[in-house]
């Protein structure tokens, strides 16, 4: 499969990481442009119109979070954040500002390409090829959005309304990490107290009902300290 139609803008100031990203991405058939500062990245967004941005948070002129804030005022291009392992708070902030996903340095080639493909798939869904009338499939799980029914291997799973809503939100955001706070806002509203605990209890019940043992990443992946994401068909 050729990916040549996809253009990726890399905003990163460390030359060894730039070279690595450029090599991996071009080898996989993507077009790549690299910028080293937040300001040049914003300029290139307008002239290059990329399909995906890979963004380092530690940039020499401004924080990468500022880039996300600026771009998200008018632009839904997927943003994949590159972050150092210690920046847990920055990951949450970046996601809550509208980044789609993050990848932790140092990263492997296969992991990077999986995240890139997932983020590009998310762009297609947000442009209206998916939608609530359809069905979502992941391994042997099916979510029927019209009937609000989840089935595993064709067998219907009895979920509460809240449990279904959580699974629906995650499935509609495949390719994205949803922070705990953003899931809580979507399910219970902005003013809810004790959300995290309720979310954890509901998630444990969902996992039990869909037959997912702790640490099993087939359907739902817990990004520890950050949030949850739905799995991917490999
Ligand atoms: Ca940097």
C-alpha cells in the first residue's frame, strides 16, 4: 500500500531525532517536511497543509503546547506529540488541548508507524466516513451504534447505560488517547465530583463483562496516569 498522498510535518529541534523520523517516514512512503521551531511550524501549517503533525513539546522558541493551542483554534489536523518519559503532566495537557496521541521518547519504528496510521485513520472518521449509524468492529467485538448494543463473538453483552457510553466514546476516538478528565466530562458532565473513581469502577465492570483480564490490551488500553484508548486491529 502506498501512503504517498499523506504529508507529515515534523516539528522537532533535535537533529538526530529529525533524521530518524525523516528516514522512518519516507521509507514508509510518507512525504515529510521538518521544522525546528514552533514559529516555523505554524507558518508551515498554512503553506504545506499537512495531513498529520508530529510535534516535540520542548522547542527552542515556544512550548509545543502553545503550538497545539494556536492550531486548535481553527484546525483539526491530527497532532501526535513526542514527549520525554518524565512529562506525564505535559501528556495530559497536550491531549486536553487537542493533541490526538503521544509517543514517548525513545520510541521504536513499529510503534511510531502504528501511531501514525491510527492518527490518520482518525482523520478519516472525523471527516464523516464513520458516524453513529454504523458499526464498530475490533477483533471479535462489535458495537452497533444505532441499537446501542455491544456483542463479543456475536453474543450480546449486557452493559449499563454508562458502561455503554464509555465504550462508545472510546470507540469513536480510535487512534486517540482520551484523558481521564475528558472521558469524565463527556460521560458525566463538567461539574461531576468523584469522577475518576466512578470511571475506574465502570471500566472494571466493562472489562469483566467483555472478558478482558487486567493487563490485556485487546479492547481497552489503560495509558497509566494519562487516560484510556480503544485498541487497534493489527
Ligand atoms: Ca526538543
